[in-house]
């Protein structure tokens, strides 16, 4: 909504909610409104670029004389943006304010301009002549830097020494302070709305001139100093620069403290605020550790917006790139020998020593160049630590795609999977669907269930589901994975297909399950809740409505042996998700019958796959349920007579 004016808004808010994303409207709303709702709606737009916002406010105020409060609000906003507002922008606003004879606002601006003038051109204490020092003076104000450091109990002159990159000279405290202050300024949050975080271009440019290791050591000293003096929960905004520039290990430390900070008895509201801010601060870090945490905690979309990309692109590149070649190998030159890291079909890593001619457990130190040894050791340790985590995170995403049917464009799929050794291996463990045809990757090339070559087009590609596949196609894929000895990340081709027309209301009526068996099943679409004060049970199943009740509850607590008894079942949405829920409940309720050695369990196996029947047979054998063992063995030999056995079907 361009062309918005202050007069157009008047004293009401009008269409505030439909124009708050427009800078001109947002500036007009800020100057004229006092209500929190419209102001909070405009915050993201206003603070995205403080300098541009102040310039827009100056333009609006110059068009027509307004009440003194409007000018003062503009001045206060400009000062709140600190060094992000350029001196010339501040001067222009001061000129408009002075012309309008708004004394209070003029005094605020003139004071700030005088302070900037005093510090401009003043030599930085400890200056070395490094070009970044002039850059700091141009973009930052020492008074503002000092003020921001003071918010965390830090003194500018006492900041730890940090040497410049590729130099033995230490940067002046003011240079280090500029980087810290820029991110400390972002740490102001109300604890409710998403903080307006971004990568501070000027601060990042200054940080790039510093030695990374030295700067990270300085950050650690400051963190420990604050934590020892007052506790980090008293100065949580320090987590902003700490996480932005910290090592993967430093970020891991913050992650490990998240749960601790939520303890009300130990940290009260300060702890909750710290935990909230830390969750966003972690997203500023560029390590794989931070990205894995973000992906696991539904923050990767936020990270993607910060980096002007998509979550899928981050998963395909920064998360999944380990420097492996097309064969899934990475060669380390140690100066006298080479060691090769090899990615196996089961996603494990091994090391091959070319000199010794054998597999070794670690990077050999003997005869290696010390620097090359340390670099190789660190790289391999990071890869070994995170490769399986990345693979699991990707498989978790693909499992949700399996349940939801989410697809990706064919060209995106081709760009992501075949060329990346890790993702290629993951892709080879699953069946994919495109235009009704199914395929997988074998030796890096797409093939169908009959082993014929398949061409991946630009049409959408999704994780295939048996309920949308031809039965013969499903069986061919089952035999393919069994014959190849490939373990799927989840039971994809072994997923039972439910005939929804045969699902009756009393399918589970009166059947009991341990309450704890339903806990922690969120990824399957089961939400479990228990209110200890009201003794109320809340269980929901995606795509289904199933009545649940507790058989026993004592002393307002959920006992370890508490059970849930099922009532009427209704399929609300006959989808992949509902199919999975009923398949799970069928499996769990049949297990209960088997443990009681009730042979009637065999009557409920029509939708079960060979993998599931094998699991049930093993359950009966392990628990010495002789009647069920005999019945299940007979059923398996009859139902799957022409199928080659396989001990393990999935990675789960």
C-alpha cells in the first residue's frame, strides 16, 4: 500500500494489518499510534533497516507539520537504532525537527550528533593502522559500543586481546567491541514475538579481519566471566555474539544448557527468557552442529530465511556436504602417507591406510606431518560424529514426507540426491514415485522394480507409499531389498495397506495398551498428554478419532503400569497418515494377544507384511509363547511361501 500518509491514518488504525509490511505505512503507524497491537505488527518492517526507516519518517514529517510527539517518537526511534542510522540521515531528521520547532526532539538529536562529531576522527586507542579500524570509526560510535557492552557488565578497555587474521598484531578493544555491540543490540526481545535477527553486515565484515580462533577464545573468556559474576541468565544478550561466532563445541554447550535454563525454581523468568533467546541465537551460528539442532527443533525454516534460501537447500548443501568424492571417499594427505575415509552402504565410515594396506581405526600419527595430522584428525572426527546424525535427520524428514505425501520437483531431486554420496546412499534405501512410476537408485543410477533403467523427469517426486502402488510392484520391491540385504530407514515397502472400507468402529474396543507405549510417538502422528491436576488423559491420532480412557489412575499420577483402554474408532481422513496409525495400532494390539499366547492373534494378520510377521514370530519365541509360535510359523510359511527370508528389514 504505497502512498500512505500520516493524515491517511488519522487517530485510528484503519487497515493497519494489511499495510504493516510496507515501510511507508509502518513508519506512519509508528509515528501516530500508541496502541501495542498495531505497533508490534510493524516492528519487523521498521527494524529491518533502521537507516531506511528513519529516512522515511523524515520524509513523512517534512510533508506537513505534526504534533510534537510525532517528532519526538521519530527522534527516539532513530537513537534506538544506534549506529545503524547514518550521520547524514540523522542530520536530515534533525533539520526537519528543528524547522518544526519541536524542541524536545531537536535536543535529543543534537546531543547525539555532537557526540558523534567528537568521536569522529579521534584516534582509536591501540590503533595499528589496519584498514578495518577506519571502517569501525565510520560505522560505529564508541559511546554506543560502550553502552551496549555495559548492558552485559563488560568494559571496553578490559576486553581480551584478539589478534588480526594472518598477523601477530592485536586489534584495539574498540574493534572487538564493535562486533560484540552490533549483536548485543539485537538481543532485546519481549519473549513473545520472533526476534528481529539478521546477519549484521558491518559486524561480520569486521569479524572477518580477526583471527577466528583468537576471537573464539576471547568469547569464551567473556562468557565465563559473565557466568561467574552474575550468571549468563542475567545477561542473556551476550549469547548473540557468542553463538554467532562461537565454535561448534561452544554452541553445543549452549544447547546442553537449554533445558536447565527452563527450570523455574532455579532461574525463574530470567531462565525462560534466556532459553528463548538462545534458541534464536543458535540459528546465527554456521556450524553443522547448529544446523542439525535447528533441523531437529523446527528452526531450519528460520535459519533459511536468515540466509535467503530454503530449508531443503540447507539440508542438501551445508548439512550434507562432507567433501566426499563421487565414490563416497575422502583422501587425507598426511605428508608421508595417505588415509582414505570410505562411506559404506549402511552409512558407516571406515579408514583405509595406504601404507599399511589395511583398515585402521584412527588417523595414523606415526610419520605424519603434525599440522596435516591434526587437520585430518579434526576433520574426520567431525565427519564421523555428524554424518550419521545428518543421515538420520534426512531420514526423519523423508519419513514425514512418506506420511504426508510431500513432493519435490524432479529437477530439485536430481540436483540433491545422485551427486551427493551421502544423500545418494539414503536415496538407494528407499523407493520413489513419479507420475505413477516407482524407482530407486542402484549404483547411483535410477532403476524400476524390474531392474530396468528409469529416466527421472522434471515432474514431482515423492517417497512412494504401498497404498498408492500396484501390489505386484510392492512385492518386487520387497524382494529387491531383501535380496540385496538393504535395510530401509523405516518400513516403507513393508508398510501394511489398510482397507478403510473394512475398518469398523469396534476394531479396538475394549483392548488395552500400556499408556507409556503411546508416549514419545509424535513422529508417527500420536500426541499424548496427561494433566496431573485434573487426571485428564488426552490422546490424538492423526487422521483418526479413537476414544481412549485410563483403566487405573492413583493419587493424581500416571503409574508405570497404567493402561489405556480403547473405545470407538472413526477414520476421519483415509490418508497415508491414517493408514500408518491403524497399521501401528494393529501391530501393537496383536502383540498384546501374542504375549498372552492367544492364537486368535493370527486372525488379524491379513494386512501384515513379512517383516512384521517375522517380528511377531520372534516376539513369541523370545517370550516362550508356544501356541502362538506354532501358529505364526504356520501362517508365515503359508502366506509367504515364495519369499526369501531376511533377518532385518529396516534401520530402525
